[in-house]
């Protein structure tokens, strides 16, 4: 079954909505880490990277604001991976 690009893009956008809701300082660190890793993994596919680039302002703002004052190293690494993926995708698709 082949899906059209439009439906794939719509599915990625639908996937983003609940993820954005999970980015809150009050959420447990495990939820924040899982959410951040989901954003990082969006970049594994061209459509995911392009949709993430369309929403980069909101994603970066929410991920940065959701970080605790002293995040653990795994959360710092996930955030750094997200920033790196944005930089690579911006150069490749932007």
C-alpha cells in the first residue's frame, strides 16, 4: 500500500500535536525524554524532517522551555541531538 505524500505529511502533523502537549516541566523526566527522542526520530525520514522544519520555532521553544533547570545528561543529549538534526535538515531541505 503506497500512501500519498500529502497523507504522510498529515499523519506526521497529527503525530506532533500530542507530542507538543507532553512538553511541560511538570511532566516526569521519562516522559520528557521519550517525547524529545520522538522529535529526534522524526528526522530519520524526509517527510518528518520537512514537517519538523515547518514547525521548528514551536518545537524548539517548547523543548527548551520544558527542560528542567538542571536536566540529566540523557535529556541534555536528546536536546543536543534535536538541535543537530535541525541544523542538518535545514542545510539539506531548507
